[in-house]
């Protein structure tokens, strides 16, 4: 085993990671509040904010994938088993897939419900016509994908905490700001 410290993620990767984590937690909370609110201006405003932040997550996920391609993440620690490496790769792929799929399904849900979608001042092209059956399907899919994201995030956080507190390795420290 090497006595040198493990490579760390760079500041941009850390900013993507923690910033997106906060936005996703906010989106999760908003989604549940939206479901509990009666129709009206407050609900509409919250839906607008939820939509904008969902669009931001989509853009950030794409940017993060580009950054990841340009600046390869640090290799797994030498103590990681092949099973852990495979599990980490699978969970990361699921997380990226869901960070892209959830906003797209959200747009489809809004459009099939007869609502135009505007993100950052730009009108999203109409992908589907209003259709109540499609709207119900997309609403269900959006909700299910949200739960899948929650499960994938729990697996991700659980693995990071296991590495930190049980295995006592540098996996989590490599993504924390500071000297690690």
C-alpha cells in the first residue's frame, strides 16, 4: 500500500457534486410540497421554481459529464474490491441517468398537461401534445424516477459513510473541500 495520499477530486468536481446535491434535495422537498398544495398561485409558483431547478440539474449534469470526461476522476482506492468498484460504477451511472431523465420526463409531464415549459427565458420545444392519459403516465413516471433517485442517493451516501466510518479510508475525504 502506498504511503502517498489518494488523489482528490478537483474544486470544479466538488462544486458540481455538492451544489447539485443541495439542489436535488431542494427539488425532492418541493416535489412533496407541490403534491400537498391546493391548486392556486402558490402551487404554480413552486411548480415554476421546481421546473427551473430541474432544468438547471439537467444542464449541470451534462456539464458535469463533460467535465468528468475532460478531467478524469481519481481512481478507486487500492482497498476497494472489484465488487465495490462495480457497485460504485453502477450507482454513478444510475445517478447520472436519473439526473437527465427526471427533468425530461418533467417536461413531458408539463407539456402533456397542456403547459408550455420555459427555462431560463427560453421556450422548450413542444415534444408532446396535451393528452390526459399521457399526462398521468408521465406524472407517475416522474414520481417513480424521483423515488429511484432517492434510493440511488441513499446507496451513494450509505457507501460513502461506510467507507468513512467503517473502512476508515479516504473515499469521502477526496470529495470534501479542504485539505482532506
